[in-house]
């Protein structure tokens, strides 16, 4: 599975999006556009990404831009896999 595929799966699982997540693309807005994505969901999302991708995400690496769209989240996670 691609990084984008994993991110989409994690979004769907953590936010309980059901079939809504199937229509997400890189351009799909996240923060402010998906009611389920509140501050607690962001923490769960980060934790789940760390577990599923075996990466570490430090608090100081994250800002609002990270969760602007699906694409910005994928672009944030991708380099961590190479590290």
C-alpha cells in the first residue's frame, strides 16, 4: 500500500468516516472541513500514523499546515519513512 493509501485508511479509521473517506483525494481539505477532525482526533491520528508506519512524529514538527489537506499530510509523513 502507498503512503497515501495508508494515510487515507488511517483517516477513515480514526475519524470513523465510513464510505465518505473513499472520495478523498490529495486536494481534500482536512482541518476546518471535516467536523470529526478536532484536537483529540488529531492526537489519535498522529498516534495511529506512528504505529502503522513505524515512525516518530515530534510535537514541534506539527502545525496547522500539516493537516491542511490530505496531500499536505501525505507529504509530511513520506520523508519520515525514508529516515
